[in-house]
């Protein structure tokens, strides 16, 4: 959000919702305090590999709607 100046409204990994603006505030606070890779590992129940494909939806003020951004491959520190 800081780098792109866009509000993330949904973050998912392989169909699992990791973050949503519709989630209860307590859940949002819990996940936002953690690195994304840790959230993915908790959500899927196992360690992840060298890259983690994450899909995000952001709010576009010009279009006044949520839009999907290209899948982001996060690098991890896998063994």
C-alpha cells in the first residue's frame, strides 16, 4: 500500500483469503502484524517453497472499484 499508494482490499494465496477489508478488525490486526509468508504457512498448514504466488485486489480511485493486480511471486527464505 505504501509503495503503490493503493488500498489492498483482498489478498489471497491459491484461493485462500489471507486478508480482506471485510474481515473483523481483530482478525485484520492479527494478520497485519505478521510477515506475508508466515500468514501463508499458517493458512495452508505447512511450510512453503522458494516462491509464494500471491494475488491482490486493490481499490482504484479513478475507476471507483476493486481491480485485480498481476500475481506477485514473493521470494522466501526456504531451506
